[in-house]
C-alpha cells in the first residue's frame, strides 16, 4: 500500500497537482479493502470494537487490552517488515537521476518532514457495520477518502512511512520523531476510535435496547 501510495502520488506531488490528496485517499481505500476482505486484524479497528465490547459487558477489560496490544504489535512488526521489503527492492529510488531524487522518494521525505513538524497536540487530535460487500466497499472508499484528504493521521500507516524513511535515510526520519509520532497518533487513534466511536455506538445501542418492546413468551404447547 505504501509503495503504491508513494509511486502513484509522487509524480502528482512533484507537479503540485491538486489531485494528489484525492489519489492518496483512493490508494488507502484499496489497502483497507484488502485488509477487511482478507480477514486480517487492524489495531485501530480493534481499538473501537474491543472498547465497545467492554462497555456493553461482552468482553473483559483485560481481554480487550490484550487484543488491542497484540494486534498493534503484529501491525507494527508487519509494517516494519513490509517497509524493509520495499526498501530492499529499490522501487522508491527508481526514476531518480544524479542530483535529483525519484518522485516517490521526494514525496516520502516531504510527508515525514510534515509529520515531524507537527506538535504532540496536533498529532493527537488529528488521529482523533453492514452485511453487503458492496456497501462495505462504498463505505471504505468514501470514509478513507475523506480521512486522508482531510489530513488525519493513522498510526499503522505512519509506522510504514517512518520505517521507510529510516531505511531510505530521510533526514527528518529519526527514532525520536518515530517514537513521538507512534505515541501520540496511537493514543489519538485509541481515543478517537475507542471513545468517540466505540463508546458512542455502545451508548446508542444501549438506548435502542432499552426502548425495544419486551417480547412476550410464547404460549405453552406452541
């Protein structure tokens, strides 16, 4: 996903095209579609569903924390490994010339520079179901398009971005900047997905259950 993100939007970014953010949002939609339909675990999704499960007394707090932490570590390891594969393949430097970096590498450096320039508060607040496959596809693409185009942060995506930056030698990509981004964007995703979405859903669902008419037991012998 990160490779397509950089290669597809790198030339647009170099040309200062107004379509850059739109293309980036569409690429993220493709990536999340693959995650959803492959049945993989995304830590930010678990932040919402596990907290919601705790609030409606379907899951214990310990189990919820374990699922969130386990999926986050798995996403972290997978993202770093994926970044290493992209770096080893040399795809980001393809198209570069002596004295001029490839468009994808230039975009990567610009993205990391912008992320490291943000304050902890900005990183935190920027991070702040249907049965039909067609409906899922529509929701994924439209929501991700709005999310990315609006400049919000996603902790798992940032792991890959910073890992690539470290491997490619981007000056702004340091371990300190990586750690800061990981901490505050991760917390922001947890609060945004868990409290603002998960808790809100559990509250709405609880009110709906309270208003639902009681079902009378069927007569004996029926």
